[in-house]
């Protein structure tokens, strides 16, 4: 079975251990995977921590060398919402529509927009795009 590059992030979302230098979600906060072992070592804004694989969710496979790379971004969320209204999408697809690029910084900016719950709700692999009504 061959896997296209577009399918790789979807596959990584469901694997037990995200890759080193990937962007993950830990308790609603961004984290960078530092190392893998029995537990996953992640870098948070306040330092490093060892966590279970089930405690993190992949947002982007990386590479993310530092959380400082997650600078605020401005995307075309209204256009993406209008295009996808009433459907279900993924974090990657929504990010690519809003920013024309899927990077750790744009993935984090998109996830922050999803968590506001105005136009989008869900998890990274299954985001519901709300309708006007």
C-alpha cells in the first residue's frame, strides 16, 4: 500500500507517538515533541514534561524547532468558512484554505480559531463547519 504525501498527516494524527519536533496539543496548549520513549517528552511554554501518548494530539508533523515559531498569523477564515459551510473538514484542509500553507504556525493559528467555536468546532481530524443558521 502506498501513501500519498497528503495522507501522511492524517495517518500521523492517529499514531501512538507523534514524531520528534512535531506540534501537539496538550491540555489545550501547544507543545513540541522533544523525545520519545516510554513516555513522550514535550516542551511547553514553562519547560519540559513527560506525558503519556494518549495525553497529546497531533496538530502538525513538523518540523517545529521552538514554540517561539508559533507567532500570530492572519488567515482568510471567512472565505474558508463560506467555502466549507455545513461540511466536515480536517485541520490540515482548513489551514490550507485559510493560509495557503500548512505549517506549525498556521496550524496553531487555525486551531485557536476552531476553539473559539464561532464558525468551526471539533477535533483536529474532524472539524465541523457551522452554517449561518
